C-alpha cells in the first residue's frame, strides 16, 4: 500500500476507507513505559532537541499501539524560544514562560521565529519518516495563534485566561500585532515541516474554547485564516480545539480539511451541521481509565454516529492521560479497526 492510499490520509481527504483509521493525541507520552524510560535519562526539552531520540520515541509509540498515523514527538511551545520567550518545563507543574507578555512594549521586544532555529524538528521529521513503515503517515504540528499567545501572556497554563483577555480587550493593537507575529512564524515553521516530510499538519488550538463566538471572530479568526490559507493545498490540515462546541462553525470557516471534535459534542449531529468536511474525534480520554464494557460502548456510539460516512478519523477528544493503561489503548484501537464501517 502506498502512503497516499493509507486509510488515515484517505479519511483526511474525505475518501471511503475499509476501516476507520485511529491515532491518539499524545500517543507518545508518560502513559507508556518506553517513554518514561527515555525520560528518566533525558530532560523533556533535550529530548525534543535530540532528533534521534525524538524519532525513536515517535516510532516506538505508533508501533507499540498499532495506530494508523504517527505524530512527530515535539511540543507546541518550542517555537516561542526563538521568538524571544524563556521557556522551561518544571517538574509536574507544566510549562513556564519566565517573561510573560503584558503590553505592546513586550510584544515589540519579540521577533518572528527564524525557521532554521527549529531545524532539530525538521531533522526529527526526516529521521522518523525514514524509519517508519512506508504505509504509516507522519503528522507534523504546531500550536494555533490563540493557544500560543495565551501561554505567552499568562506565563503558563491558566484557568480563566484573565491576563490574555485583559490584553485582548484593553490593547487590541498589541493583541493583533502579537497574533500576527505568531502566525507569520508558524507559516514558515509548518512549511519547513512539510518540506521535511510531514504528510499532514495538525493545528492545536487547545484552549480557544474559553472565548465567545464574538471574541473568536474579532480576535482570532483573521489570524487562523491567514495561517491556514498560507499552508493550505500542500497537505491536509487538521484543525483541532477543545471546548469549541459554539465555535466549530467559525473554525470550519477559518479552514482545515479535518475538524477536531471533543467529547462534549455529539459527533453525528455536529458532523451533519458542519457538512462537507472530515472530522476527527471524539472519545473522552477518561473512558480509557474505566472498564472495557464502558469503553467499547462509548467507542461504538461514536462509530455508529459516524455511520460509515467517509472522512472520520477516530481519536480522543484531547490527549491520552498519563495514568492510562497501554492495554486499554490497544483494546480501543483493535475495537475501532474491527468495526464494520458499513454496519
Ligand atoms: O501527541 C504526541 O504524542 C506528540 C507530542 C506532543 C507533545 N505535546 C509532547 C509533550 C504534542 C502534539 C504536544 C502538543 C501540546 N503541548 C499541546 C496541545 C495538545 C494538548 O494537549 O492540548 C499543548 C497545550 C502543549 C503544551 C504542553 N507541553 C503542556 C501543557 C505540557 C505539560 C503537561 C503535560 O502533559 O505534561 C507539555 C509537556 C509535554 N509535551 C509532555 C509531552 C509528552 C510531557 C513532558 C514529560 O513530562 O515527559
């Protein structure tokens, strides 16, 4: 089978497949023993910067669980370093940006990320592509402008995005300048990933669900549109977010060949409404923590809602949680593969 005819790439293009392709966000991560062993010896940022190790972790994960696509081992926040941000990953606390952006003057101190500053990512993509089975497609990725800006402004994760919204509402000039700078950096970064061999790109707008549709339209849409317009046509793009039930129509308008759905929406009804686009999702990651009866019941409901329509990529609604059992992940992947799509 050529890669181009793999079920995952066919589903991205909205073509019919013999079975529903599945991969999991964060499929290379702490729930996996092999990953924890590598991490015992290597700090997270060193792992990302080491293209041999990043390729190894990527390939090990996809082969261990039997997923239909690999996602390059990296992180959405790495691009912030060549833009001028101080990034560290504290033990158990998540990422920390030591010099948060709070004003127009702070934005002026940043620069567009020179794409060659992230050459270790392209190198990891090339090495991963060379060692993956030919029929397994490789996903490259980046954060979306809003999600990245929220980390830059908050200085880390956030519960209510108060600082982010304060800048957005009080200095829209600085806000749009920041979003534009991030978007321009992302365009070059993504194009380099495609050149290196990424066959699909996923845009992670993980935290955009904290916005109202009005704020999305005014403060986010133009920037996502610019990003997606600039990279569209090269390879399929998956446009992902969480908590986005009220934003999906706008997100679809902004672009992407595949729209990511989380578990808070009914996949069937939402797909009916969105219409002509592929969809990815949408199992609650917590179902992998429960018993297999519930897991197969919930997975079956999603497959039934998709109803064999071409263009469904099975995934979780968000990343695999660290306490997940690998056996449950494999059970889910087998379950999805064995499902008769025409049933
Ligand atoms: O999916 C994959 O297997 C590929 C690798 C990948 C990572 N991060 C590795 C990682 C991907 C696609 C990401 C994307 C990412 N990073 C997002 C968007 C997806 C999402 O979950 O919403 C976000 C918001 C980040 C930022 C980030 N990086 C956070 C909040 C954290 C700490 C929280 C956590 O999950 O530990 C990271 C660190 C990180 N990125 C880890 C991994 C495997 C854990 C690091 C470790 O302790 O080993």
